[in-house]
C-alpha cells in the first residue's frame, strides 16, 4: 500500500508518496501526532474560545439563565455570534468540558452596562405600567401588588417577582444586593434611580420609615439603637 512520508495531511504531491505496509503507515501517523485530539480553540473549526466559554458558563451559573432557558440561549447566541445549539452545548458541558465558569475580573459600571433586548423591553414595560410624577420623579406602580406586603410585582421571564429588586438588578448590574430601600420613601415607587442598597441591616432600617419597620426588627434591635445610628450618620428617613 501507499503512504505519505510528510506530516502535512493536506499534501497531495505524488513525489511524497512511498510504498509500505499498513503498520508502517500507522507508525508514521503516530510519529506525526495525527491521532492527538485537539481541545477547545485549538480545533480549526472552533467558533468560541476559552475566555468566551467561561463568560457564558458564569452567566448561566450566576445570572437569570435557568429561569428561562430559551431566552438565555437567544441572548447568548446573539452576543457571541453563534447558534443557540452551540450555546446549549456549552452550558450543558457537551462541549468544552475542560473549561470551568469564571467570573469577569471587573464588574462594568452602570453606564457601561448594555442591556439585553429582553431587559430593555422589561424596563419599558415597567415605565409604561407606572404613573410618573414630574415633581418627585417617582414611578408610581399601577400593576399587580403583593397582597401580603404591598410590594409591586411583575412577571419576569415567566416568574412573578418584586419590581424593585428586578429594576435595581437590571439598572445597576448588581445581581446580589443586600437590603434595598428608596430615597423617596414611596413604597409604590419603582424608579430604579430612587433605589439604594445598604450593606448592613442597621443601615437599611435607619433609612426605612418607622411605619415600615416590622415588629421583629424592633424586638431584636430596638428603636433606640436605630435612632442612635440615624443621629450618628445624619439619616432622616422619608
């Protein structure tokens, strides 16, 4: 049988052919490392690279992906210029099995955050469902209200959730806030510009109007401690 005496598989020069046995041909193939299986971006037909795969998997692990898989696939496919099938293979580890999710080194600033089409439409929907007060800037929610605590509610990616949390997450990019409150003090306001995040419970309670502070917190902390914190930090809740 004929075999090639060069390592370039694409070569068709007849001068490079030589006679030999099948065993000789296999031995030459092993020496040329043609049996080595390439991984990831080393594959000539790779449409992604390790860095992009890490970003996609981190978004899937930490973000909203699991609440609506189809929307996640569409968003990621559009972002990285590949098919939804390719994104599906990535998140379910059918491909790129050697790559683990990795959080981006820096969280983008608010003005640099580019919202997905779905989030842009969602924020437009929030604004449309609100009665905007031109004097205070408050977006007074006119949609569904939670019967237990009176919080504005909305359906987002197939799940009914609190509007304030969603608006804050989308507006700031902070997916894991601690304690949210509003500078306007209006319980029904959903303007993301009015929403703030406190890192500690005492700071949150200090910014919360007294009528909104539950008995549980009053019993565990006491109003005196909250008042002292307000005085120390010059906080006047609205």
